């Protein structure tokens, strides 16, 4: 009889756990679907908008308003504000007597303009069988393809795709769903102890402008740690990334007849431009760059004034500040040699901008440690990587704000019609973020940068 009671209790416990898991999955699914149905594509500013333009589309405003009202409806225990630029700032205040480092989690409300985002019709594939998924309109998402490789790990799970005509907005509505659910869970778990936890839902990340209108004065202080929930590489989080600079050079010439070029002071801007590019060392070209090696890339050129003037644009990328200094010397040398070779041509450095910076320069020294501890506690795969790319956190560093890692958010095949996610992963990643908060609560405020 006693054995039967134990078996019955175990069965009830397993049934209760399964019910709770199913309930969490359904709640996450409904939240995520409510987000992806909002068409919140960002759009690049038009030239006529001016240099300081920060366009926010109606769908972006709708997305911000929806999440603002959702968080506000959670009631007491969370402070939430929406800025005129439709950023959402939220705070769950500390419920501890001990002072511990604060943390800010981030996601963005816009989706990329690089694929069709109008008329999103999400498709839910329950109990995924491990085979190809027909999205519709002839598109197949396969576990043998680059876009669907991670599907092989998700048999039996709930997969959400588009109908093959649009993206889904998984980048970054997975992150939004994770963080809103995290706020909800923290408020509902009265026994959960934590320090100050901040949240920022930004705009225009997918056009590289997330940090432009970010205003942390909406908070009572600048958070100690920052974690960006926007990664698309399964099981990874960034610990460093490229520093990104942009340069634009203008070569001003004239159209004097070449037969008497010297006498007429012929300024051949096109040849001078080509000579300038040729002075840059071949080892700095992207085709010779891998790992933590940086590069200089001349990626665009424009002919002006009927061929009299030329403008060229460069991307400069590096991990090491010494490489950045070396690349600056390369440009100085190219300018000097070109002016010597073509003294009639005028060279103007029209624009020099820091686009994003390495988060490793300003990351809180305990950030990586607490993420690794959360990995050990939850068993979720999350390995450190150095990104040959940028993140919202990297954009923040360029604005003089603190930086931090970008963790996997469950988005897959982002910026494409194949975009998809697994709902159970979003549930797990919410628990992962909550565990990070718990690990931070064990630290002390005495830890400084």
C-alpha cells in the first residue's frame, strides 16, 4: 500500500510538472504571437530627413505601446516609462537589504527592413517531427540547411515560422518575449530575492541606431551590468566584438583637358582616388582577415559633378586598439603620398565616426562569471565568443555608455523569410535570465569597474 502511495505521489508530481511546463509554453507562445503580428519594421532615414533624423514607423509605435501597456498591467512592483522616441524603460526595484550590483537587460522593438515584413502570418508547428517544414510558397525549412540546422535538436518542440512570404520578427521579438516574461515571473515569485533589475526595449536597432536615442536618465542610475538578449547564434554569448569606424573621403578635381594637363593644373580626382586606395596595405583588406584580425574595407564610391569629384567610403574594424591606431596611420600615409603624387587634387576627410565599440572595454568584471554560473545551474548551453560584428551593447559603448555581452535569444535565420524560433527555448532562456539575476544577488556592491 505504501509503495502504491509513493508511486501515486510521483505520478502526480510528474503530471503537475508537465502541466506547468505546458502552461508556460502556451503562455509564451501566445505572448510571442501577439508580438510578431505587429508590423514593426524600422526604415532607414531618407536624405531629405536630415542628418539628425530618427524615424519611428507607426508599427514601431504600436509595438512600444503594446509592451508598455502589458508591463504596466502587471501592477505594483514594476516602474515603466515610454520616451518620446518610443523606447520602453522599466525597473523592478531591489527587494534585498544588502546592496548588490544592478543589471539591465535589453531587447529591441523593431524588426529589419531587409526582408518583407508586411502581412506577417505566423505558422505554429507543434510537436515538431524532425523533418522538413514546408513554410509555403515553395519555401522549405530543413534541418539539413544552414537556416534550419538547429532544428535537429528540437524534435517534439513547438516551432514558429512565417508562411514563406515574410520574416517573422524573431529578431528581436524573441528577446522582447523573454524579458517581458522575466518581469512577470519576478513579480509573481514573492520569494525571489534580487537587486535592482532594469529593462530597456530600444528602437531602430536593425538600422544601426539603437543607442542614438537611448537615454538612461529615465532610470535613477546607470546600471552596473548590461546584458543584451538579441543573439542569433545558438548556445553563444559575446564577450568581445569589433570596434567599428566609418570614414568618408572626398577627392576634388577639375576637368581640364589632359593634353596640357600640367600647364592647366589638371586635377585628376579619379586617378588620385585609385592611387589612395592602392596605398593601403593589402594585409588590411577583409580578404586577409579572420579571427581577431581587423580590416579596412573600401565598400562604396560615388561620382560627383559629372566626374570631376569622387567620394569613397570605408569600413574600419578591429578588436585591438593598437590595430585601430595602425589603420589610422595607414590613412594618414595614404593621404600624404597621394597629395605628393597629385598635388592639384584636394583631399577632404568628410566624415570620421565611431559606429560601435568593443564591449570588452567597459564590461563589468563579473558579468562573464555570472553568466557561466547560470550555465552551470541551468544546464543551458551558452559559450563565450568574440564577434566579428556589433550589438546594441557595442553601439552603447560608442555613445559613452556601459557595454555588455549579447546572449542567444532563440532567434534563428534572422533577417530572412526563413526566420523562426522554438517556444520552449524562449521559456528556458527566461529561466536562464532569472538565474543570472539570482547569481548577481550573491555579489556585493563593493565590486567596481
